[in-house]
C-alpha cells in the first residue's frame, strides 16, 4: 500500500512489531470509520524477530480467527513437563485433561509478524509509515501532536506506544517503571533433535538456570536457557560441540539426544512494569508496559491481551482518547498483570537457588500440582490465557 501524507489520525501506533501490528490490524478492521497510522522505524517491512514464540491456547485461537496464522506451520503443544533437576518434584500438564486440542502452539515470530504486516497493508484505513520513528510529542486537550524524525507532524486523538522495552513513548510521557534485574541472561537457539518432541514442551530447573524446550517441526526444538552473568561469559566462548554437551548434561535425556545447535543469542533478563500504562490520550502496551522473564513463555501472550482489551473498549466509543476509555483499560488489565507477573517472578525466584527450605517447598509444590487435579487445571488455564 502506498504511503499517503497524513496530518490527522484517530489513532497513531508507535511500533510495528508483533503487538503494534496486531493492534493496527484489529483496530482497522473493527473501526473502518477511523484513520489508523502505524509508525515503524524499520524501512522495509516489519521488524526482524528471531524468536520462537509459545502461543497460549487462547492467543492461538484469537490469531487464527484473524487469519494471522494462515500459511504458517505451527506446532501444537500437547503436553508440558515441569521438573527440578536432581530432585523428585515434577508435574505434567496434558491437553486432553483440559479438554482442549492443544495447550498452546509454537510459531516463528518473524513469520507471524510478516503475516500481520501484510494484512495491515490490505486495510484501506491504515497507513503504515516505514522508516520513521517518533521524535517528540505534545499533549493537548483534544489531541496529541507528534513530531516524527523525518519532520512530519501528526495529530491524533490517541497515541498507542507499542515500541518495546526501550519505549520512547514511555520515556516522553515520563511514565515511571518498577524494574528488577534478575542477574541472569537468556540464551535462545534452535536445537536439532535425534527424535521429535512429539508435542512435548519442557521446563526444567537446573543449577545453571531454567531450561525450556519447545517442540518444532522437522525434529527441532526451540531452546531458552538462563545463565548468570559469569556463566554467560563462559558460554559465549563454547564451541557448538561443547554447548551441546553442557546443555545435554544440564537437561538430561528425557527429551532425547541433542545433535546440533544454531547460532546463539544472549540477552539480559529483567522484570519491568510501568507504574501506570496510561496518560492523557496515550497508552503503552506490550513490552513498553511490561517486560517479563521468558520462563513460562507469557510475554507476548500478555501483550496480545493488552491489544484485545484495548480494542474491545475502543469498539464502541466516539473518542478513542477519552479519559473514561483509558481508565477502563488500566483497571481491566490490573488483575491479569498481577497474576502473570506473580507466576513468572515466583518461578524465577523460587527455582533460582538451592537454599534447602526453598528446595523442599518448591518440590512439594510441584508434587501437589501433579496430584491435585483442580489446582493443576487452574494452573493450566492460567498459562493458556483462559479464565479458571
């Protein structure tokens, strides 16, 4: 779609990655009477995203209804095994026990964001401005005035910041955040497996940090492995052979033999949550509002629910930036944030040490989870993005 000069918009979205593109698509479809603008710094297409994402069951269902998963090979997660290496505690979740086809689906982030981008191009009321980023903003009573780094000016009734962890929108709005540095680094890579995982996902807690394996096509698995800073410095120097050996040693052989590994990417692991997600005619969503540890794979799923709730509230209003709309959004999201942050943060802190009382407590909790069906179902539905 050709870019058109735009000076007035109903909604401007800063950031065209997963959450930004999804929000643009959903808003453009449900509000054909509105002019939507997406500002994306990358000049050609959507941002490159090398992650492999675990979509919660509810997230996958929503994306399927939008056609966002059309033509993409997704791998169902039918079973999840959670264990604490060297100790007896373990629990398993199964799709059939929850009466669902899959607990979630594994998808390539780059394929998903490309699908969203192509769908955005087909919306007649959406302008995708490539190669530009927000430079500054000024809030007025009835609109927000935006200046882009190409000197273009926009006026919008609502500004949505979907511009990631280093959000310029959050910074410009002076929205403060609570931040906790876990002192860990995540390593993401793709493993070649001697045999496919057949729908099994694994979350294994080890003395070197949590290891998660997600099933992929063609006898591959997506790996997320957490290290301390000292461990990370050593791991960056490992050859492929040594990396595979140490990963196999840490994880064990429950998933079979690891036979190959792709290029590894390391990144710091932090917890960040904005004290407020809204300001006058402005809102931040996704990683701009909350950044989680990758344990339990809840980050994008939480951001997708940000989009769903915001779009639901915007569906019937005449003024997208009205105080009542944004206040409703903030109040609506609070419970979900508390539940998911409590889950992920609790798992990280509870399984990142070998303090004996903590070890006893967490293994008792895993055994209780395994043998208490109502508790297991509640936990499964939380991770699937569904109401208990």
